């Protein structure tokens, strides 16, 4: 079975229906990819994930490497086994977090807020980033090669090439430099995957870690035998500059990775700038490979950007807002597919819900809405009861699945 198959191309736009086939199951695209940063979609059990028919989830390499660490992941046989996951998973490269950590560290130093505290980031250059775990002080090296090895151990079905996510605003000069670095790193990721003789004393210019710094097991066994197929996505960067985005798209697509991702978006730029970054590269995107958009998940953005050829979207938004007491409203969410853009969130913290015994969302058939009222959920949030986080996360992801259902039906009918 091919990794990606397109079953229908919309006659109206660049939208398409497809399937991504992995060892852990098939993903019908376009799909929304809920984020489970540390190997858990916060507040949900694996039974919830199955009930919701979540097709693909996202884990963050940086967080998993810091804790529980590669030793534990290797010992368990990957995140699927450790976290009892049975659905396909996608992992990022760690680049986004290591660079945001580096940036914060720089800001802290320049602002002299943290005094003489030892910097967490020890070194950052063409090779990658060396930093100390905020958890236990362990030295961790992120290079294209170690990122590939970390992701191999995590065992997600889809992996991202190591990239530098440029922050907003950035100059053209800096963005170009970061983009070129990302391109060089992509070549190294592809090369490393081919040779696949992973260890931690890689020819990166950094000294090998001593056994006392990293468990000895790391340098001997766990990276040698991938048990499942892992598909690499190259990442298009280039910030908010049209010429760089196009240049990056051409380069990344030409590397022939099984999939393509668009990164460095939704990092502080306006909605219009964010969407432009996708629209500029749309003509360069491959017709026979899946395209993922990193970190975008607002309803209007998804509806707009599937029409420019995006197949999968990951975002913390639906579960993050759920934990703050915000519930999506089905009819308003689905109306976006018909071009009606009205607000689709309600805030259960508001006092107007204190005595409101109506269901959370009258249009929704999820178990939260079948069993619980707005008044009860208002009570849970006012009392910071854990069940509130679970009930709203469940509901918001259920609504996201309905949105993606409607999007797929609309593409099939050439409405989108
Ligand atoms: Zn519901």
C-alpha cells in the first residue's frame, strides 16, 4: 500500500481527498491532528481517543527526550507501547522547542533577569544545539542526526526533518540564513536515515557524551532496529518573505521526502501573513505526497487552507482552550465550511451559565453533550475539577472531527 494516495481532486480548488497509510492505521485526509505533546492528549484516555475516532496525533520530540528520556522510550519499545497508543503518530524534530528555548535564554541574558544562572543552552551553531535538560541538567544535543535518532526511538509513524523555526519578526537576512541552514539539515537528515547507523558521538563536531551523562544503552542498542516504517517530512521555511518561501518550497520538494511540511507559521504574524505563507508555496507542493501544516488549527484557517492543498493540520488550540473553559459550538463551526464566519466558542466560566441546565451544545452528540449541562461544567471549572478539562477536551475534539467530516464531504462534492 502506498504511503499516500489521492482519491479525489476538487474541481473547485487545490483541495483533495486522500489516505495516509501507516503501520498503525490509515488516515483519511484532510485530517486534524490533535497534539499530545508529552505522549498524552491532555485529559484523555486511549479509550476516549478511540471513541473520538482521532486518526493521527502529534508528539513533541524535545519534551519526550527531556522526559521520560530516550532510555525509557527505548526500553519500552517506543511511545506507542509506553503510552498504550494504537493510532498513527507524528513527531516533530525538536527544532521548534530548542530554538524557542534558545531564544528565551538569550532574552533572559540580555535582560539580566536571571543573574548568573547557568545558561541552559550551551551552544548553538551550524551543527545544532547543545543544551541542558531543565528537568535534570542532563546535556542533550540536538543535531539533524540526533533528531532522527530520537524520533526513531520515539517510534512515531511520521517524522519531521530537523529545522530552524524562524521567529516573527525576523529580517530577510536572518530568515535566509536560517532557511539555508534548514536545507542543509534536511540533506543531513535524509542521509542519516539512509545510512542509519545511529549513535550519539555523531560526526557533528561535538564530543561524544560520556556514559555517565547518557545511559550506556544509548550508544549500543536501541536505535538499530526500527520495528515499523517511519516516513520523513522535509520542512519548508522562509518566514514571511515570498521569495524565500518559494525558494524553500522548491528545494524541499526536490529532496523527495515521503511528505512535506510547512513550518515557521503561526509564530506571531497576522492571520493574513500566515495564510500567505501557505498560498505562496501552494503551486510548488507535490501532487503525490502529503502536505502537513505545522501549528495551525483555527477553524477558519483550516477551511481556507485545505483549499490550497494542505492535507493535515496539528494544533494545540482545541484542547488548550478546552482547559480554559471554552467549548466549541458545532453549528457555528460547521457554518465556516459554508462561508459563514460567526464566533464558535462559548466561555463556560461566565456566570450566565451558573444555572443553565441545557446541554453544552445542542447540536452535538458526543458523550459530554449527551450527559452534562452547561451548569455542571461551569461548576467544574469554577471549582477547578479535573473532569471539566476532560469533558471539554473530548467535546472540542469531537467537534473538530465533525468539521473534518464536513470538509471531506464538501471536497468530494467539489464545493470546497
Ligand atoms: Zn459535544
